[in-house]
C-alpha cells in the first residue's frame, strides 16, 4: 500500500484515503495537508475523516462509501462549503490485506466566484442555495435529503448546529433532525416534547410572519426567560430561526446556532429560501410513512401483516432467545355466515385486543383471515408461559375462543421458519382438540 501512496504524494491535486469501516484517515498527500493547514501526515492519521475534512461530529450525510467498488471510479461534482471551492471528485475502493480503503482524488473545478467573502455577498445567495438543493435532491429518501441540506447549511453558514423542530400531537415541539459540527455536543435526544411554553413567544412571531434572530442571548434574559434557560443550557449565544409553514399553518421551525455575528441576516435569507424545500421533503416523508403504514399493517386490526412479520424477523438480534405464539380465531367462518361480516370483524378485533393485553409490547401480526402470530424476542420460557396464561384469562373474559400453539427456543433466530412451523402445528393440534370436545 505504501507504494500507492508514494504515487500520489506530490500530485498537484487533493488526494486522501480512509479506512471505510472506521472512517479513520490513513493518508493525505502534501496538497491535501497544506489545504487543511497541516504539515505532516502524523497530525491526521487515525482521526475521523468527517471531523477533519467536513467539520461534522458524525459520518457525513453525503458519504457515498456504500456505492464504491474495486476497480471502478465514481465521478461526481461537489461544492465544498468549508473550502469555498467546487471539486470534480473521483472515488474508488482499494482492498489490501482484508481492509477496505476509500481513495478520493479531488480536482479543482476552477469555480472561483464562491470565495470566503461571499458569505456577506448577497448576489451569491441564490447560487449557494441552489447548490445545496442540487446536492440534497440526489439523496435517495426525504429523510436523507433533509440531513444533507442541514449539513450543507451548517457548513456554509459556519454554524455549530442546524436543526428542525416539528410540533407533535400534544402541542409540544420535537427536535426531529440535527446536524452538529465537530466538537459540538448533539442535543437532539434532550429536545423531545419541549413544553409549548418554551417556544410560545417564537410561535407568536411566526403567526405574524416574522422570524427569529438573536444576536446576543443576554438580550432575551428578561423578555423570554424560559427560552433563555433552554438556549443557555445548550451553550447557544446567537441563532437564526425561521418558521416552517404547511399552507398558512405553522408546523414547526428550523435554524442555525452560533453562526458568525456578521452573517446573521445572510443566514436568515438563506434559511427562508431553503425552507420551501424542507417543507416539501417533510411532506414527502410523511406520505412515504403513510404508504409504508398501509403496506405493512392490516387495515382492520392495525396489526402487522406478513411483510411486517418478515421485516420484524430481519431486524431481530441474531443471538437471542425467542418465543412464538400462533393463534387461530375459532368460529370466525360460522360467525360471518350466520351473523354477517360486521360481527365477524368484531370477533377479530376482540381477539386482537386479547393479544394486545397479554403481549402488547411484542410483535403482533395478522397473517391470514383468522390467523394471528406473536413474536417475543428476549423472553424467558417461564415468562412466555405466564403470558400464555394471561391470554387464556383475557379470552375467557372477552368471550373469545382461539386455538393457540407456541414454541420457545434459547437460540433459534436463524431458524425462525422452523419455530413458526412448530407453533403452527401445535395450534392445529389445539384446534382439533377443541372440535373433538365441541361436536354439535
């Protein structure tokens, strides 16, 4: 591998390599070191590429490691908001002694109009916004597009954090997306279901089509004490926040923390321009969630369907004990034939309610007209039996009859089909026993 690095060492283009599994830098040539202000390779080897090269605290939203293959170069264009230059990039993967390396060659595309001083130059505002949107639109999902554009805004506006808050059903605010610069503490986990009182003054401004610019946090100490304490705890001394509208209704806000003081008005204009894209992405995300909900859930019971069952199994841990319960709703066909499908639907719903009471925190699925399945990962055999006893009690209380079969294995995650088959077979045995004792 050393010989390959020697080939790049004195090129007049930027070259670096990282370990694709750890994101650690293993090489930067002299041109790259100089551009980023380093003198020797030892200063960067072992450090995370996203921290050194992109000022991110986590792997970049635009990272394309998953697309790279040996012997092929992926070519793309990227405006680097940190270096204020546009580069033509050539990325590939090299495998050496079992390790996968990302190697990138960056050629200056010669776009010099976007220089450091442009952050104060309003004529470049639209060009910058369009570049951010161009990058985001290449993302495969709405979630990823939002993450990409927040990362781009954070770097372009030289902020410490960019974020989105959305109002939840209870009237509070949830921090749903976040980009954080290298060395800055993430806050997203601490900012869920924020009390409506905290942002009440902001929403009053939003209702009047105003945005928020705080040049010095101390300016709001007296006028907005709840928000002052919220921001002070996060080490925020300045920010820009703009509302997000769905038609004329405010559904949340997004912003940037601690940008350079001289660029606050610029940041406000930039956020307002890109806010339309954010709203569009949120709408597309919500639509995709609705479609996924419809495709993964039984419409009558809201339990998972067969697709959801397969997905649930795929996501289960590979080494864990698991219990399976297979149920058949007894008498459903007779109910449909004699009292109608409305009565049959009620019987199905009553049976599902019994399962929810006994196994509510586990995976519940309707896999056929009268067949229900429960998957219980990380449950002990004795706990499974206790839940089965609860199910029998709940069925008696609800006047519901189901044939029930179950199985438990200490480690059967790699043979779930076999476990399901055993539980199903035992269910049919229970069903046959029921009909032998309930002959008309």
